């Protein structure tokens, strides 16, 4: 009977070791961060375009400026599509799609653009739409009409 107690203690210790080391390696992989930056982002910008932590991508606020000219397109629909295409591109760099978005926040300088934004926005998804907030904003950088930020989770 006394011989069984040490054997049982060794088995429990080994099981505990593998359980704890497995938990550490899982939390370690979840905490690794990787910056994803758009090609047009200035190296001097005080932010990253997106940060990937595990399977979650945190995306910074972005606008619908034309990356070639730095200007807002004349047509509001073009601005909306540029904005959404930029997000789609960033998601692709993280091996994700628009359907991986779980939360989106849009700031808009004129809430009269709500329906135009929605008309384009809905075409970028093939599954359930993410939770979303659409808020009015007094003004945005460089004369943009929209700024969007989002969170995506790979599934």
C-alpha cells in the first residue's frame, strides 16, 4: 500500500506539470502581438493600422481617403468603398475576411449619409453583419466624411 502512494504522487505531479505547461503555452500564444500596417501608412504615424493578438484583430480608425492622392473622393460612394476596401485589405493581411468582423464603429460628419453608407456596407458581407455603432461627428481629419474602427475574431 505504501508503494502505491509515491507512484500515485508521481502520476499526479506529471499530470499537473503538463496541465500547467499547456496552459502557459496557450496563454503565451494568445498574448503574442503582431502589428499589421497598411502600405500607405506613414512610418512616422503614432499608431499601427491593426494589432493581431491570437485570433483577434484590433483595427485602428481609418478614413476613405484615396491612398494615391491623400484626398477624399468627390463622390461619397467612392469614399465609402475606399474605406471598406482598406479594411478588407487589412483583414486579408491577417488571413481574415469582412465576415470575421464582430464589432464596427463608424463616425460620420453628416448622418444624412447613413443610408448611402449602409447600401455599400451590406455588400461587403456574406454572413451575419457585425455589431455596429454609427455616430455623428463634428469633423474628421483631412475633410473625410467617415472614420471606421473595428474588431475582428478569426473563426
